[in-house]
């Protein structure tokens, strides 16, 4: 697969692993981390042989957050002592561009699992929140750190975390910048499950991804689309939307294969058609 500066992509059957691959800096996100996400996930989205994506970190942790020093040169507006209107307008545009890094993960039609070990801080938590499912190892530590460094989390965590863990816990994390261990993360539903160590985590993420990949990709991707659409909308809006989606994908070759496999008492082989 294509070579990237920040990301490393590997295939394990129908599962694509997207590694944050800057271990010498604890996968802190410098400019390539933000600019490469769109082509990485566009390629995941376009490849019919990829059914699930797992995001994980190389080295000691998932992600230590934003690389402030390197990003200060890429976004000089962050450090201007007396910014004027034009500078502020440029900064709005650049923040919107940075937000797309997380948006492309959420919009990817394939389910995305975050496999988190060690630190998942700041921008790393933004990225994890944009995934569909989060798993972690027992050594994982989470923090929405922006309040501790004088900025606001502006690339998605404040919008996505309340949908995952509720307003009260999300506000606590945003205001306190406190560190949350793996067990509390599971209690507040930030993660689906906790595993003993990194090796067990990675094996569990692959196993979950394979379980998802065994199902009809047409149905799985439609379910993600409906869930994304329905978030924040009235139930009736979601019901109308899913009726249209259902009418559009039925009948399908996957449905016929499921019925045939059931009659023949065998495991179905879905094609996504």
C-alpha cells in the first residue's frame, strides 16, 4: 500500500491496520498526521477488499497528542502576539482543515476500531472519538488535555465525546484535563473493553474486525451510515432515512447468499453486492 510519513498501513486479510508511526515522538501529531489522513481513509473507503479498519499506535503509546512545536511553524497564526482580522480568518480556515482529519475517519464507510495502548491524549483522544469502536489495554491513559495548555479542543472531541460518554463526564474531562485510566474509561463507556496488554489488545482488535468482516459489508456499511445520520436527529428522521436505505439495498446478492447459506447449513460468503 502507499507510503506515508506519519501513517503505516498493513493488510491482514479483509482488515486494514492503520498505524500511527512516529514512535520516537510518541506518535505526536505533526503536519503529515493531519494532511495524510484524507488520502489514507479515501483509500480504505475505495478498496472493496477492505471491510474493517483498525487504528493503532507503534511504539509505547497510541498518541501523545498534538506536536505543538512543529505545528506552530505550520500554523503560525497560533503564536501571533497581536493577531488581526485577516490572521484570525486564516486560522478559522486552518482549524476547519484540521477537523477534516477526524471527519474522514467518521465518514469512512468501513467500520473503524481504535486499539489504544499507553497514552491517548488530546488529539489522540479526538481521533479515538471519531472511531466507531474503542478497545484498550490495561495501561491506557486518556486525557482531554487542552484546558491544561490554554486552548480549546477544536477538532471534534467536544462534539463526539458527549455522544459516547454523556455530557457530565465529557464536561468533567474537558474542564479538568484529568487523566483517566483504562478501568474508568470502561466504566464510563469510553471504551468497549480492556485487555491485559498490548499483544492481547491487538489480537482482540483483529478478532473483532474479522467477526465484523464476516458479515455482509453492504449491511454493515449501511448500518454505519444510518447510525451516523441518526446521531443528534429525532427518531422519526432516522426512521425515514433508514427506510430509504433499506429500500435501496434490498434485494441484494448478500441477502440471497444469506438465505441460500441458511438453507444449505453453511457459513455465507458475502460479496457486498
